[in-house]
């Protein structure tokens, strides 16, 4: 009974934390649009997306690698040191990117402040991984909830009083820093009990063993944002903002997927360890079916009410974007189910084949996004989302089927 109560507590707080954290970007965009303007919202959208892609460097192999580490070779303190190194690497890459691209001072500072915001999130995430392995996921859920709710309020006040995206973004840095120091580290300290000397071979082994997980995460986010980057190259910030508005509902599908997956990651790992093929298949099929059902419902509602609701929220006429919105949602249903299969294959440590999948999809996304955005603008960007994520889904299904047929491993 106690274990069941703990599971419910973990699920409730983790769902709440992930929900607020995922939806915070929606509120940031609403605030920028309503308080400062559509043009500035476009600037915020592209810099926020760039910071998100660069954040894969800070996360590197991420919590997925940490939680599914069944051998416990790398200790908690070694994961923390590894994450500190990867966070520093992200900031250096961001600075180098700003210098190479020659961005305006405003865009450069906004990007760097958002990167620092993401670095603090990534460093907190390694502590969340430690808590998750201790079945204390509710603590990280509380942290995410506090950071998201306080962050939205502070972001709103900073935007209203300064009319500046830069100061609004910098306020997020301060919130995350305070929660990390005052809550995350203190809550997790009690569970990091191994005081033996650090083994730097273990610290750097994460970079080696988790390379394909990092590469796959980087490529996956680049693929998701390829249409945004094509818009950045060929269209205006105003068009970037419009695409950002119709991309936002897709967050709901991704959010729903995270709700389901995160509490079951340990179960997937344990089921795989015990080589229970039937139970593993049941878990994956059940999650996939729920995502599909939810996604179909989201598409129907988006077609009937999407432009009206989004237009009311942002104060922008989006009636012409009805079909484009549905195309994006269908693409994200493909992405969400692919992510479930990614979890399965990563637990199996089948990461190199995923790199091939992402490499193929990346090449397609790069060329097709550029071509379609130039020729069809927002409609082309929406089509690019559907085509690239649809191809990725097909490849994941084929690969996952092959490995499940051969399961258990020799």
C-alpha cells in the first residue's frame, strides 16, 4: 500500500511539474505578444528554439541515460560532475555561435540569457535523475512547479515594467538559480551518500557511452525546429511568431506523452532487465494507443476551434492557419509515438541505429524545410513538420519491430 501511495504521489507531482514547465513557454510567448509585440514575439521564438537545441549539449546523455543505467557503474557524484562539464560546454558553444553568426547585440544577449536559463535547468535535471532512482520523483515535480509558476509571474512583471525581452529572460535565470541553490541541491544532498574519491574515468565514460543519446537528442530537436530555422533564413520575425503560435498546441501532445512515460520509465527498465517480452510489448502498445487516441481528439478540436481559441489568446487573426495547425498536430502524433519507441530502444542500448534514423530524417528536414518555406511559407513549414516526422515514425516502427522480434537479446 505504501508503494502504491508513493507511486501516486510521484505521478501527481511529476505530472504537475512537467505540465507547468512545458506550458511555461506558451505563457512566455503570450506575454511577449500581448505586452511587447508580434515582431518581438518572433525574435523570442527563434532564440528560445535555438537555446533549446543547444541545451542538448548541457543535458548530453541526460536523465534517460542516468535512470536506465542498470549497472550502477557511474556514481551519483560522478554524474553531477559530468553535468557541470557539459553545462560549461554548452555556454562556450553558445558564445562561439553568437560570434560566428554576427547577431545583433540584442539577439546575442537574449540568446545567451536563455542559454544560461537552460543551463540551470539542465544542472537541476541531474539531481532529478538521482531523486527518480530513489523513487522520489515528487520532489523534482515540486521543484518544476515552483520554477514554472514563479518564473511566469516574474517574466510577466519584468516584461510589463521594462518592456524588454532581455530583462524578462534574465528574470528566468534568477528564478532558476534561486530554486537550484535553495531547494534542488538541498533536497538531493541526503541521497548522495557515496563519499569515495571521484573516478574521472567514470565521469568521462558518460560522454563516451552516451554519445549516441546526445547526438540523437541534438538531431531530434534540430529536426523539430528545422522549419523555424528555415523561416529565420527566409521570412520575417512576424511570420516566425505566427508559426510559433500554431506550433504551441503540439506542446499538449508532447506533454501528454511525458505524463504517461516518465513514471513508467523505471518499469520499462525493470521489465527489460527481466526479459519479460510480453509485458514490455503491452506497456509500449498501451502507451502508444493512449497517445494516438488523445492525438486524434486534439486534431478534431484543433480543426473545429483551434484558430478561434489561439486568436483570442494571442490577439492575432489565425483563421487562415486552420489546416496548417492540424498538419502540425498530426506530425507531432508521429513524433510522440516515435519517442515512446526511442525510450524502448534506448533502454535496450540500441542507440547507434537511432543515430542513423535521425541522420536520415535530418537530411530530409533540412532540404525539405528550406524548399517548402521558400515556396509556400507557413503552409510549407507545416507540411515540412508532417513529412519529416512521418518519415521518422515509419523508420522507428521498422527498427523497433526488428529488435522486438529478436528479443530477448543474445
